[in-house]
């Protein structure tokens, strides 16, 4: 059965039942001609990147009627295909940046090309269109740690002072969670809630974890361990991206312009005044156009693309820029301190007595979702369950998330031959159809640090060089392997034995001849999985030697340039970066409003 063909056929036919609804997928009123003709236009604010943070900022800043706001986004509109919760992950490839890490001797050794894919979204809404939709904020210890470890000297970024910005966007739809009003709220743009559809194996795995002593808790309430029935960013069982929640509802505003398929290639800086005059962008390759700014340019392109743009603009380490014959206008550590969470493949469990999936079944389930947003496709399958584990006493926070993800392997293939790790991970089937469960032990707080640099052969258009250095620090490897031991204990529970869940016989070459911990050390280095949550390359801090932006998210030494996304984080947070990125954007918007409204800030440019 060609499920990829079936999937797109079903979406095409069944979407006709939804075409007249003016909800999340309503079209913007502004025409392409309006948005592409910026000649003689000067904007108060230019937002570079229409991803998670960019959408939040566009909403908040354009709420001031006399501010002209421009959003420049390299990708196109969000497509309905990606808003079905159960869409298989490989279907996102057309809207990804397709970044990959550089080869090294520590990780990704048996992945294609000896490198790991870094999945980030190239579309309005950014990675909020292609992520797993889980709403995890990270731990209180993460944000407090920025201050207590000396990474940040400002108390403004301690957790107690950030909680209001998490809650500003939140519209929590689960009463049991919302009861804790200290941590949660309603009324924001971003709906978060659990899926109601629960299948047999969601209960089996969650009961098995409970048998091991883990409790069902809300991970966003500062607990170190928990079984988590994840909350997701969904509205009416439909993916709610930052684009759908924040940008689409305000695209009609006359003071807001959104340019799609427009890639910013340079920030134009007045060298004497040391302030930003404009940005250059391209819709057609090689044809640069200017967009002028009066107040501020705000970078929200993420931890990789921000580096490329800053380096091309002469902002970065002098030695790195010199290699590309770029004059360093501002010597800042842009691109250093790269961090991404990491996991491993190979930890898979085969389920017993799962019925084959038929073409009619898939089509009927698509019909059910399109007609009333229910059924299996209104879920993420086994992905709805996670277990957060504290391995070490001194952390007082989770060290690893055991993230579950289902896949469907044809039983004849599974019985006759060993299945590769790659085949066990990739599926064309929607997520709720599975007879195999991968458990990914996600290292939440990596110690390893890398860097991002310009492409050596083609600095302007080539993919940036990502020296991720995943698993370079042996402590990272040890943490993952320690958590594998805990995951394997699931097989000893009464619940798993009763359900006849077995360890899957995957092809683990070249690690198959090793045993015990040596084997898992090998597997983790060979079948490494980068989680695609990069942070840190434009880190926040006190001085220009160790950081790129100050506590107000202003780039050191340059007037009218800020960075407001996950790239400013000094260290990673223990969860996904979506919620934290929204928080940074909300706090950043408040800073801008205070500077330009309450303090009546002066124009940088006339």
C-alpha cells in the first residue's frame, strides 16, 4: 500500500469539506502585490523570521496602530496537510531547512553521511508547524540556573519573574491542569490541552511506568520526575502553530506587512553611528532589495539562521569572518555555544497482536477527522505519553525524557529479517497506527557545546556549517545509557508481560557483537538522534566577550538591533523550546513597548 500517495489523496479530497470554513485556515486579506511592493516604505520594526517568536512579536507590536511592522519570512504559507495531528513526520520535509551536523567521531556515526539531521521549519510559523506539539516549558532550575551559575547577572530572567510571560500566551484547556493557577492560565492565544483519544498501548505503557514507581504529574509544575500525559498545542484537535494562533488572526491589520519567500541576506549598519538603517532581502536569488527601519530590527530566525545573517553582516568572531573576506564590524561570539538535545535510536519494543492497517481504514479515519475532528487522527498515538526521570540527586530536575513514538512495520518483513534502526523510525503511516514503539531517551541538559559558521564554499547561499559536537562530553553519553537501563526495566513489569510486549530485534550493526553497556555506548554514538531544538548561539549575557545580547536582548554595541528567540538562551531548558521561545518573545515585546511607549524612546533613524 502506498501510504504517502494515499495520505495526500485523502487530504486533497477531504479538505473540500473544510474549504468554506473561516477558522484557522482563513486566507489573509492583503494581496501579494501589497506585500511585495515595499518601495519607499519605512517601517518602525522589521522582524526577520516568521517563526514562533516572529509570529508572537508581529501580533504584539502591530497592536500599536501607529507602528508599521514588517515580517520577512523565507518560507511560504502553512499548509493544511501539516495541521492534522497524526501526520507522519517524514511528510514535513518540503518545509524544513534540511540542516545537517558536520561529521565527527562522537555521534551520528551510522546516520546518512555520518551526520545528524537538524529539523527546523522553513514556513510561516517555523518549527511550531513541524514539531511534536508538546507543551513543555523546562524546569525552574533551568531559568534560576542561568543566574546562580553566573551565566546571567540579571534577576529578571529567574523563573519567578518569567512565569507571567509563559501564562500570557497560554489558554489551557484541561481543568485538572488549570486548577493550579500559579503555573497555568486561560485566555491567551495558544490553546494547550491533552488529546482525548487513548488507545490500548497508551494505557499499557503508562501503567508499566506507574508500576515502576513513577507518578502521573504535570511536568510544568517544577517536578523532577513524572509520567506525563502530554499537553499539546492544538485547537479542536488541529495543530495550532504560532502562525495560526498569533499571525493569521491579525494579518488584516493595515500596519502589518508579511513578506513570504523573502530571505534576508544582510543587515545594513551605519558604521559611524553604529545603528541599523535597513535590511537587504531577496525574493529572487541574487536580486537584493532594501527594507528601511526607523526603530528596530528584531532577529527571530533561530539559532542557526541568525548566525548566518549576523556573520554575513559583519557581526561575529573576527577570525571566522576573515576566512570569508568579511570585515568584522563588531567582534562578538556569534555562533559559539551551540547546544541541542540528543537521543538515540535502537530502543524499540514490538507489540503483540496488532491488526493490519487497511487502505479503507485509513480513508475512513481521515473522513472522521475532517468531518468532526475526532478518531485516531485526532491524536499523536503513543507519543502522548512521556516519562521524565531524575537520574542524579544533585539536579533537582529531570535529566532525561523517555519519549515514546509509534511506527508500523509490515509483519512479514519484521518476522523474516531484522529491521534497520532507520526503518524502525520512519513511517508513511499516520502516528496512531503502530505495531512497534520506539523509546527515545532524550538528554534534556546537554553538556556538549558546538558552533555554527558560514558555509566555506558558498557563505551566502550554502547551508551553514554546524559543528554540533553532540556527545563530545562523555557525561552526555553516560546519562543517555543510564536511562536506557531504566527503559529496559519496562520489560520486567507485569503490565508489559501481560501484553506480551517484546524487545524488537533491530539490526544494530556494527554494535551487534557487543553486549550490555558497551553495546549501548556504541548504539548511542552510531544511531544518535539530534532533537532539532538548537539554542545558545547568540547567548544573552553581561559583556561582549562572552555574549551577543544584553539582558534587554539588544546586540552589544549596536543600536536598533535585538535578537528574540531560543538562540539567546545561555543553556538549554529541560523540555522542548517552543514554550520557552514564546516566553522570550512575550518578554521581548514588553521590553520594546516599555522602551518606546513608556520611556518614549528616541528614533535611531530618521
